[in-house]
C-alpha cells in the first residue's frame, strides 16, 4: 500500500475553503447572468408590449381568413385545421359568418336554410361552404369585429400615446358603450332561442359588426392606457437602475454621480433576496 505523502492531511482541509469559495463565485456568476437576462427580457417587453399585443390581435383575426382561401385553392386539409383550431373559441355558425369567393358575403338564417336545406345549429357549425356559396371565415361576424376593432384601437393608441396622455374611460362609460350594446344584441338573440315563450330573434350582420366593434374599441381604450402606465413604471425603474433606454429616456442618469454598474445592481438584487451572502461594503439600493 502506497504511503501518504507527508503533509497531505494538513493540505486537504486548506483546499476546502478555496473550493467552496470557487463554487460560490461560480454560482454567483450564474445567478448574475440569469437575473440580468430576465431583467433585459422584462425591459424589452415593457418597451415593445404594444407591438406584441397588436401583432397577436392581427394574427388572431387574420388567420381565419386563410381558411376560405385555402378551401378555394383546394387545400382542404390546412383549411379544416384552421376551422378546428378556432372552433373552441367561436360558434362558427354559417348563417352568422362571413363568406368569401361565393355569390354573397353573408347568408342570413332563412336564406341559408333555403339553400342548404336545414338551419340546424350543428349542421350550420359543420358547414364550411361550397363552390357556389363560397367558404366561411373561421370566426363569426361579431368576433371578427371585436378583434379587428381591438387591433385598430391598438394602432390608434400607438399613434397617439406619444402626442398626448390618453386617459382610460370610467367603468360606467365602458359598460355603456362596450358591454351594454353587445349584451343587448347578443343576449336577446340567445334568449329567444332558449325561452320558448319568446319569439325567435336573429340579429343582423351590421348589428353584430357595430356591437362587436364598440366592444373591441372600448376594451382597447380601457386596457391599453392602464397597461402603458404600468409598463412605463417598469421602464423607468430599469432605466434608472441600469442606465438602459433610448436617448429620449424619461429617466436619465443622475447628473451628479455616475450610475452604478450593471453587475453591482444585479448583485444588489441577489443580496436583497438572500440569494448570495451580503457584502460588508454593500451600497444602498438606488
């Protein structure tokens, strides 16, 4: 058996603190990089949240129009996939939907029943169209109006928010112009089918468009100014902390002292949350 070298037992304990210190330093560096990456992601979202919201609204309302186009081109597989994807979010009744590439863009319930032979709801939901009538959009008329107006409201807000402060409406005003019209039109239509003592009432395409657009625009008016206020607070906080931001930043660095380094700020966050040991020379949070 090979004898131990002299002094090995004395040397091993002295290496342990160094190894521990190295592991702590490595962990601190990983935490630093992770926190910094998350802060940059949050800052990017705070700066570009409106572009993201408008893109999602445009994508959501635009994809359903691909379904009739794909059907017209003979690509029924991808088209039916779109109908299936949107089916949990919309009733897709043919007599309440837009049609493309056919004789008409709308087919009211009675006219639809005369052409197809039934106005049954399940059949109207499954019916996607034909070469004569055209092919329906994967979202109903009211939903197209809602999300289309939400997208237009986002564009208007993007154009106006840097020129003047846009105050959100009161909840009472939002209820009057956004909720009440769509509830009256859609609710009365639904109740007329559910309650047998009421005469059947089928709304019209223009009432669906008007009430849906009012709801979408009022929702953008209510939500986007509040979102912008919250995101502006996040931007100002991170710009002041790290010195980030465009040249027109609302939060320039302090004029009498240089801003702390990004690393110092991240380490301060880690210490505040007890993720690393506090240092003796910790600076106060800025």
